[in-house]
C-alpha cells in the first residue's frame, strides 16, 4: 500500500511540476563567432545577427577588424590570423547572395565564413588551400568542422547567384586537428 502511495505521489509531482525539455538552439538574435585552436585557444572573431525573414532566417555577419592582422597577398588585402606555424585568412564571399539560412540549410552562412591557410613563409594567397567550415546546429550552437576546398573558382561569378557555388562535390574531409583551427563555433 505504501509503495502505491509513493508511486502515485511521484507520478503526481512529475505531472504537476513537469519541466519541458530544453529547447534546441535557435537561429535568433546576436551570437558570437569563435574559432577554436588545437592548442585550446578560443579566438572571438565577431558576431552574427539572425532575424526572421519569412520561412528563412536572414543573417548579418560582423567580423571585428581589430581581431585580424592585415596581409596584402596576391594584390589583395586579406584579414588574417597568424601563428608561428600557420596563417589563416578570411575570404569574403564576393558575390550577391540571399544571406539566409534555415535549421536544415546553413550553406550561405558557410559561404560567408570561408578561409584559406598558408605557412608564414609562403608568398601570396593560397586560395587552393581553402577551408570550408561544414556547419550543423547543436544544442550549444552552430559547430563548423573544416573541410578542404579550392577557392580559386571564386574568381568568376556564378552563373546563377541564387545557387551556392560550393557544393559537397568540391569539398573533402580532413582531420580537423591537422589545421590550426579545428572548429568554428557560433554560440
């Protein structure tokens, strides 16, 4: 009899004080953009603002210039991060695009956070050493894992600007820790 009473009380309290599960991370508001290095550094790059736009979510990326060092490479200025082993430079996507995402489509955000890497001693931009951070939404935010990509093809505008030019066929997986920054996070 006592066991039934305790069980009834537990069920009653569970119903009365039911706490809904934590909501998944949302594409809303202003979030921080952070690179995580294999040495354990957390490098904030700026912010991103997400705003509802119909069935999609519009975003505005705001990288903080003071976080980067200016490099003049191959007749163009790049905003770069520098270590003794590697230089990683942001490559802004140069063509008009919708700048929208959805929970299952982060491709334009991925295109906004393209990078290339080079050794500090290397001359010029190494666009063929591109880094494409393949992103997915987790409960903690958006997590991007680097993939190898040749960014040289950005030299010509896409035939259809509404279609992202970098699909899965032009990217290849790499060991994330083989690069200075093994993860890009939006949190």
